[in-house]
């Protein structure tokens, strides 16, 4: 037999040489569309019956970069979509216009229709609610003052009303009469001391500004002169009234978190004035919810005092007083929309809570009280001063009321009110 020539030998089948470190796959892998490579933590695709080299570093890093870029791009689009879904409805609620209705058939004198889907001040009550106070009609006298029947007056005298900025509770009385503790449970409220409104605001929660209640601070009318004098001394110890430049100085001081805290703490501690906080819920709530809000505020302020080195709230007596404060509002049930809660603070700092189920209807019911003056002071400071107050609108309203007091000579404001 003739031996094959060189060309035939070169054309014959060659032996297969495989590296001993090469990954071996079972025979059925060739029929699958992809195979998982544990070493690469990815799928190697099969093309035309052949496996792509599973240890090709260039192909692997390119594939990994493409996958990473896809995931990052997808997450960005998902985040942008989530943000848009939250912002767009809010923008529509506050800015979208309602088509103007045909007013040619409406009666003359009817109020102009609202043109916003969700106005801030008229979103939760009808316009008819703004025309009454305690269920009685109100009227406007020359000069723009709004008057309504005083629910605390047995003779049905009229009282000046102040607009609150929300149609749910549209008005607060300029003056109120708070009964003595021994007169609260009687069939009728025997009026005693008269209190004058200093300022008011709306308590809101969350970034949507959901209204919870309207709050106003009152001071006993006969103590207005004492409050005037104490505020004026914060700027000028010998003056009896403040000029515009001094008023601006006092305003900045009261709005400053630290200086305002020092000023109000001094006034509440040393002046001996009687004050009251009047709260009317704008929606159905309960006393436990209101109590928890006050307790959180008191806790935050005691912690701030401890950081300043003030140890006056670390004793056991204050802890017992806070426990008593929680008991006052514990288990009292619901506080429906339109009910009235009065927190009073006497000249010694004692706190008392009074409740009226419906504004202007029925007698005030005593809920209890706390003798420790520190509790009432901290609750009051939650509306008056500090970095975080319960209602910024209430603090600004109270400061505006103080400015109207100090621009007049001491002793003339209560005479004018009387």
C-alpha cells in the first residue's frame, strides 16, 4: 500500500486539544437556547449550535455594562414617574380652573362662584356656613365689623367676630366669658371674667396642609394692661407705648425661636396674667389625638431644656404632673367637628380643661386640671415660641395681636374694649 502523501496527511482529521481548565458542559446543552455559567453569574447564549466562549473577558464586561446601564436607566424612569404621580394631582387640585357658569340666571347679590377645584379656605364647607355663628345669623355693620349673637351671654348680646380663614369654622368671637369652676356643671353658664382674643391660626398636618383645628389665644380683658406693660419692657423699660421702629424690633424678637422663648417664659412666669386657649376642631377627632400632640410638644421642649442644662423638668413631681395631664384627656372619647375645648391658665399657672359639645350650645363641662405650672407653660409655649410650633399661623396671629396692643398707651386697650 502506497503511503499517503503530505497533502493527504494534512487534509485528514486532526486531534482535538482541550485545555484541562476549560468548562465542560453536558451533551444536552447544545440543544438549549442558553446555559447558566456559575463562574460568570450570567447566561451564555447559544448561537448556531455553538457556545460562546464563557470565559471571554471582553464580552463579559460589555454585557455587564449594558445590563447595569439598563437597570440604572429603568430606576431613574421609575423614580421620575413616582414623583410625577404625587405632584401632578396636587398641582391640578390647586390650579385647575372650573368653567365659569352662566350667571345671567342667578339672583342678584349671590356670591361669586369659586373657580378652583380645591381652594384653601373654602374646600370643606358650604358658603352658607360662613353666614352663621353658633347656629345664629351674622351681619356686617358699617366699618366692616362682623357681629353675631354671643352664645355665652344670657341676654343675647352681640359680639364682634373675627374671620379664621377656613369655612368650616369661619368665625371666632372677639371676646368670650369663661365661667368659674363651680358654675360649669350648672344648667346655665353664669358668665364671669371676660377674655379678649389676642390672635388665632389653623393647626395643619402633613405636606398637604390638612386642617385639624382652629386655635386662638385669649387674655383676660383686665390683664391686657399687664401684658402691654410686660411686652413694652422687652424693648424699652420706661416707655408706655412703642413707636413703629420699636414695634418691628419687638416683632422680630417674638418671632425669633430663642428670644421669643425667653420673652414668653418671663411673661407667663412673672406677670400673673390669666390666659386661655380656645380650640375648635375642623374635622372629627378625639381627645387622645389632641393629647398626644401636646405630649409630643412638651417632650420635645423638655429635651431642649435638658440640652441647655436646665434640669427643672427632671424631678419626679413633673413626671407625676404629666401623668395627671394625660389622665385629664384619657378615655374621653370623640371631639366632633365644631365642639369647643378651652384650656385655661390662671395667675398661678394652674391648667384647667373645659369642654362644650357644640359651639354656643349647652354648658361647659369640666374635664380636670393640673396644678403644676410647668405643664401649662410648656403647652402654651407650643403655640407661642420655639423652632417648631404647633401652628405657625397662630404664632404670627398672636404676635400681630400683641403689636396692636403695644402701639397704644398702657391701660387704654381694655378701656376701649369695655
